[in-house]
């Protein structure tokens, strides 16, 4: 390593790159510098020292030395506030573009000392403050605006503290090897495609027909009010939706080809909207986009799979 | 008293092979005065287990097979007009037993399900404006097919909470299965079983369970576990205070079965997946965790 | 073209966030204590302004009032600045500076909004603490201001925690601030002892302190020393290298009063060339004794020493009349070492000296002069003349009194012939007037007499109440001789008990009333104990100057090191200390845990070294099983240890003995 790259500050601070698992704040990761208040205090201490000399006043000397020592000791305390702290992050829950994503970070204090006023945040953003009791772990959710679809590394997080006296700023940069998945923003003006794409299935449906009553299930938001079991509601049994079945099932293949005329992002958003709507109306659906084909299916996992495919369209997996 | 427990376990193990832990859990659930949910595919011995348990403990046993056309009255019983006396006479349903096996509970409609669950919760049944107490002890073992099967009504979260524990039986291991295949089937052995305890003896056992010692250190640990379930980002909802109390009771019963009169952190760890497993839902996938994964998550909590 | 509209997203800055309310309240409390002692010294309007602003701020915090506008704040600032200027006619100097700082601090409270503002206020507060020391360096002031520093530091902690008091960590803040201060103490000690003291001042100090100091002055009008007689204040303290001399030798020489107008006595004019003459050699009649004096600041140049000085301290000057003068006024506690010879004889009287020693105003005190002339006729020698005068005081009904009647007209005449009641200065002045009237050169010497011996500190304590005036006459055969006319007054004519004591013994614990003896002696003990503490304080803290530092370094064997070596040693010591402190702080053993848990941790750590999983979530039973698998040879021992622990922690039959046994067993356990 050449001298210049050794001295490269950015490299020095970010030496390790993204890391997986739990990371422990060791001496090599913690940096400490005086704050602006610390520098001002240094100057005040100098002024006090001059005054002490000038008035030849022993107690003034004593006070100056006391405050100097307190400052030095506070540096150790500030450093200790971070030293040994253990951190790890979890993959944040996927959200749609335009929403706010939450990055859960776990802080664990392995020592027998309380740690106060530990702050955690994105660079230059208002941080969150955490206090940790001895041997206590805490989860903190860092908010992260999801701007565009895709899988984004969460980037650099700053962990710092100025406790106890505010004269020193001890900090560490965290690079967690987690990435945030952002689904496309569901938008577009087209309604969910009707008949031409719906095919008759052979399997029978899951309460999507309207012919025979086959039972009831708890109400989900979005269920038709016509199917609500009003009698049950009147008996205070809660909201129940009556389910009807027939031999017809609604299967829908959402495909890239349906939207020939639009731009890529608009297409993705439109497809995303359809997937969301199809899931909400409990349809069985599949997704076909260049590079990904998701067979017809249903359920949370299927839904997530479809959205992920859309989110990652055109990006490296 | 521990000898009694040993005999009970011995007898149960002779009928259901290779399921020592599950049997102990089921017994613990009973001793902790909770209800048990067994979730597994048909044919692994759920019915046999409940029947064996009832016989061994000398409990009055009834089995209700849940179907989609089962009505609440089929479980609770109904008042029937009798010509001779000219009065309505109450015919008690199968729920008026000490051990009720609710087989394949998720096959019935929610209405029927909730009839049973309400009876479980309140230890009494109200029919036609008249309240009738259920026998003591009253223990329900419900079995449930894994919910992805067609034509089922999975129990909602709020109803699941009525069960103290949920266990899976799983397939027997090779040795046990071989013995099973070569020997007599469990059902035949069932008829040879005799009761080990009487009802008063069982009540006394339950009484003893609640006297298992529990120190502050242990309460600290329990609280840390509960706190973790509420705070960690793994679960959409944390454990309720009732679950906490249930966990403590179940752990006490476990310690008692293990022959101790005090609780250890290990007891809580042992019972946690079974008490919390059906209550905690993954924040990410929206499904329950399996036992190992759940226990792994709770390893973040240090034993105090 | 809309560059001005482009606004960068506002960058978060830690010190720009709003100061938390609980922090501000702590700060206000600390500030009140900071300002309080200054308020006692400052004009009423300053006091009122500060208190008003503090109160306003307190209400603002609770009621959420808005901050006043900039214009108002500016106006107020200008007004207060002008007010200070008119008060002191300067903005320079200690008093004006302190007032200004106090007002600025209060003003800053009006606009305090962000954390940064609050920090500035605290920093200024620290400075104000320092200016408090410039006024008062006593122990009490030191302790008071130390507690203020603690409070200010606590406020810093609260401000920097900024959780709006949700964590209820009030006690914790205080504890932490105390811990930081305590941990800083060894460092303070090193710095205090080793940082080279630079002799000040760096720039001239305007000496405008308004506070008056008690003590002798260079003038004496009759009735002056009486004023001091009631003051308990300490004048100086003396450590003798050898034995303490007898009480009647303890005359601490101060200003010599030569000039008189019949009523007032004063030192020679500043411009008098006689002042520039140095002390003449004299014959020593006994061994010199050595002692060091810790003099409290009296804002005069003179130093006090026993008659006569043979070896004067540095930077001082021994005048021809044996008065010891320092080159500057004593504004700080000053410690000096002197050697004196108590029995002496000098034999040289300059003509101008004789002239000054015979000066009397032409027409004053005629009766006295007449008496002097009459004695001159009777006496065959000057020595006899002195005896005549002393006999006159002894046999006539002269009383020694602290409350002498006011003297009008010719004061000495009135005192000698009608009032016959007076304090030391009356006697000294009358005696010198008589001598001069008879043609014997004489002068009044002021200073202190005696002192109070403190057994606790082994030093002599001289109070203002020991102030005294006596006379010196020139006798041909023995030179200047000390004559103390008050000493001839018989005890029954001394009114005050204390005065009776002062000439007889340095230990004034002989008591008047035997019934209150124990009470009185206890009181005296306490008083002396307190003074001994004070003495140590002045000697080692307040009076720790360049010389004292040098002396201490010599005693530590570092005396002959140059400044660089000294600084080097200091830096090394500080680094070593910091290393120790970091070790203590960063690798602190888990002390807070109860002993049982601590022992268990030790056990687990020991097992972990042998490969037993030490995961924090493992319970004791699982751990035990693991350990037994890993260390099959020690199965029994491990099992019994863990069972013991389980019994202690998870069952209710726990006893202290069992716990102790477990801890011992863990200590013995080796694997």
C-alpha cells in the first residue's frame, strides 16, 4: 500500500467495506475529535490559565487544571460510550417506492456500564438517540425514504456520541451488508384486465365464484359488502365474509406484452399496480416480463415473488 | 408424587413410541391447566395420544370429529322437549367430559369452532340462558391439519391464543417406526391401559405444579423474553401478559415433571417454542415460525 | 437562473438542536449558584437585573414563552454595557469585568435556544467561577465554587443527554459528573504540582478593588488600633524552625511612625531620602532564629518580622529603621522566610535621624512638654528618664482600655493628665511625646505583639486583634531600645481579659470562669483546628507559588531539573495516569453485579477457556452438561458447583453462608 493511499482519509474511515453479521466497535473503528464546543472550551481554559498567571491566583490555577483534567477524562468517557458496542442490522421489509423503509438495527451493550445518548443515523440527518442499560440490547428503526425500485445497499450509517460533556465527538461508520428491496410504485391508469386474459381453470376456485355457498371466513378489507355475513355481525360474531364457490376460477396472466406503448418504468409501475390489485382481489395470477416468468399462483409468497421480479427488472439480481 | 409422574410417562411411552418429549409436553400442558393444540398431518397418532392420556389419568374422555356440517349444538348439547315429563330436558353434549379431543378442528365452520373455544375459555357453557359448569379438570386437545389443505377454516390468531401450547408430533424415528410396524398397533394397546391416577390425585398434582418455586432471577429472565418478543423486529405482535403467565405455568409443570420443585431458565427455553410458536407471527412472511427458528431468535436474550 | 432558490437540504448539526428543557433548568440552578457570591459584591441594579432574567427564563421554560426580539436584546445589551461603564467609569479591571461577565451571562439566557448557546453559557459560567477566586481564596469559597463546578458539569451532562428527562436519570447524571470530577483529581494534582508557575502579572493590573482590608496603616491617629482590637481576622501565621521565643520577645515590627502633628502619627514622607537608606549593621547578642511567615494580603508593601532582621527574604528591602518592605504591594497571600536576632545593640545615630526622632509640633501639648522638661531636670541620664516615665504610667491610675474616652483639644495632655485611660497607641504616643519633649530621640513602632500557638499545626497565629503600638528610644549606651509603656500597667488596671493575657503567654487558655472551662476549651480547640486547616490551605494551596513549588520539588528530589525535563516528567506522568484510568474505565470488571453472579461469571469464563460455550443465553443446567462433557475428569466437581449455584439462584432456600461457600468454591476451582 502506497503512502498516499494509506493517508487517504476516506479509505481510512471506510477501510472495511460492507460487513455481514454482528460488528463490534473496536478501537480501530472508533474515531474521536473535539467538537466546536470542545475547541471553544480549550480557548476558555487558556484564558483561565492566563488569568491565573496574571493574578498569581492558586485557586484559579487549580480550577483551570481541574477543568482541563475533567475535559481529558471526559474524552475517555466519550470513547468508552461506544467502545465494545455490538451492532447488527436486519434486512428491512420491502416497501413500495415513495414509502418509507425501516432499517432495524440492533445495538447490544455487553459491558456493565450504562451507555447514554448514543446516536445513530444517516450522515447529516437528525439521528435517533438510544440509551442502553448494562447487557441490554435494543432495536432501533432507522427510516430510509424508498426513492426508486430495486435493491439498494443501505449505505453508510453514522453512530456517534457526545456524551458526557459534549466536548468530544466519538463516532464510527457502519456499513451493514444488508440491502433494501424497494418495489416499484404501483401506478398507471389502466384497470385490471378483464375477460380476455382470464381463463377457466379446472381446479375449482377458492371462494371466488358466486354460485354455491361453501362457508365463511374472517372479513378482509376489500371484501364485497354483499358477501358480508350480516346475521353473524348482528350476533356479535365479528365480521365474516360468506364464501361462494363454483367451478369457474379466475386466472390472470399479467404480461409485459399488454402494455406495448409505454416507457419501461411506466410499464413496470402499471404491472405492479395490477399485481397489487390481483392480490387484493384474491385472484390467481402469473407474471410474465422479459427475463422473468412467474407461473400462476396465489398467496403472500407468490405476491412477494412477483413484486420482487418487477423491482429487479433490468437490474442485476 | 414424582413416582406417579414416572408411571404415567412410562405407560404413555409404551403406547406412543419415540415421542417422549411430546408426551411430556402434553402432560405438562394438562398439569398447567392449559389446552393443547396438536398440529400435524393425519395418521401420526394424535388420537391415540389423547386417548392414552385420558385413560392413564383416569379422565372421562370424549372425541368430537369436526366436520364442516358440525353445529355448535352437536358439541355443547341441547335442550330437548320430553313428552313424558312435558319439560325441556338438557342433553349434555360431548364437551361435558374431562378430556375432549377436538379432532381436525379446522374442518368445522368458525361458528362451531368458536362455540368450543368459548367453552374452553370460560370453563362453562351457556345454553338457553342457563349456565352449566364444565367438569374439573377440563382439558381440550384439539388437532389441526396444516392449514394449507383444501376446505379448511384455519383458526384465527385470537382463537389460537386460547391454547396454552401447540405441539407437532412429526414422524416417528426409524427405530420407533420399526417397533410400531412389527409390534402391536397403539390402538390395541390402548384397551389394555389402566388408570394411574384418579381425578382428586390429578387435581393434587396440578396444585403441586403451581407451588413450584420461581425466584426473582427467573422472573427477570421471563420478563426479558416477553420484552424481547415485543421489541424485536421479528414479530408483528409481541407476547401478551397472558402468554407470559401461560409460559410460566407450563414451565412450572415441565420442571415438576422433570422432578424439580424449582424453575430453571432451561424450562422456559424448553417451553417457549411451544407456548409462543402459535402466537408469534413473522413480521416478514406473515407466518408462524417453527420451533427451532423461534428458539434461535430468543437466544438474543441473555439468561440473567 | 434561479440559483438563489436552490436551497441545500438543511444539514443536521448536533449543536444546533434545541437545548432540552431539563438541561436548561439544571443550568439555571447552576448559574444562580455561580452568580450568587458575585451578587454580594455588586451594585443593586446588577443584582436585580440578573435575578429578573433568571426568573424570567425559569418561567419561560415552564410556560413556553417566546424569546424576545433581537432589537430588544440589543437594546438591553447596550443599556447594561452603559450602566456598567457609568458604575465603574471603566470596562477594564476586575470589578467591572466581573460585572460585565455576570451581565453577559444573564443576557445570553435571554437568547438561549440551541444546545450551543447553552454550552456557551456554561463555559462562561466556569469563567465566572474563576473570577470568584480572584476575590476570595478561602477554603469555604473553594468548596462552594467546587460544588458549583460540579453542578455546571452535571448540567453539561444533562444537556448532552437530551432525552427531555424521560429516563429519570437525575441521580445518574449527578453520579456521573461526580465520578468524572473524582477521576480527574489525580491529574489535577500532577498539573498543580508540576506545571511551572510563571511569576505574574503578565500585564499591569488595575488595582481598583473596592474591598477594604483590615490591618495596620501608615498613619496612626489616636484610636486607630482599637478598631483592630476587636477583629478576629488572621494577619499572618508563623512557622518557627526552632523553639518559639518567649511572648515578651514577640514584637512583629511593622511601620515606624516618625512624624507627628500632636494628634496624628505617620511614617516619613514617601519622598524622604532617609527612606532609601539601608539598615546599619548591629551587634548580635544572641543566636539568630529562623521562621517563615505566611502573610495574608493587606495591600501594603510592608512585611512583618521580629526585631531585628538579619537575613531578609528575596525581593525585599530592610530600611534604616529596620522596617522590612517588599518591592510590591502584597495583594496575594505571601510567604517568606526571615532570620532575626532578638537581642541586639546598635550604635549609630545619624544627625538627620536624631532630628527626625526629636520632631514635635511647636505648640502642641504644652502640659506634656512641661512635664518632660521637669523630668529632664530630675534625671541624670536618658535611661533614668525612661524609668521616670514608666513609673508615671505604673503608679498613676492609668487604665488599659479598649473603650477609651474621646480626646479633644490637646490629646496627649488630656490623656496624661485627665483621662488616664487608653489603648496601646495612647501610651506609645504619649511616651514618645514625653521622650521627645525631654530631648531623647524616640519613635513609635506599630506592628503586632504576641500570637496564639496552634498545637495542631505547630505554628503561631497572629490576628488583627494582636495589633500593637510601642515605642523605641535612643540611648547612648545601647542604641535604639524598645520600650513598651503598656507593659507597666498592673494587671488590675487592664480591663479586658484578652488584653491581660496577651503580654504574658502565647497560650491564652488560662480561663476566667472555671465552670465553662471545658466549653471554652472545646471552642478554642475547634477554632484552632479550623485555623490549622486554614493554615495548611494557605500554605499548600493558596500560597503555592513559584518558591513553594521549587521547595516541594526539591523535597521530591526534582529540584535541580530544568523546565523541559520537568515538563517531560509531567507529560509522562499524565500519560501513565491516563493509561491507568483508561484501563480502569474500559476494562472495568463487572463490579456492579452481585457477588454471586460475579462468581458465576468467573466460573463460566474459566470454563470458556477450556472450550465450553459461554453464550449468554445458556442456562446453568445446559452449561453444566456441556462442561461435564468437555471436562469428563472433573464431572463431579462441576456438577456440584452448578448444583450449588442453581440452589442459590433458582430456589428459595438461599443463605449468605451458602453463597460464601459457593464463591469460595469457585475461587478454588481450577480446570
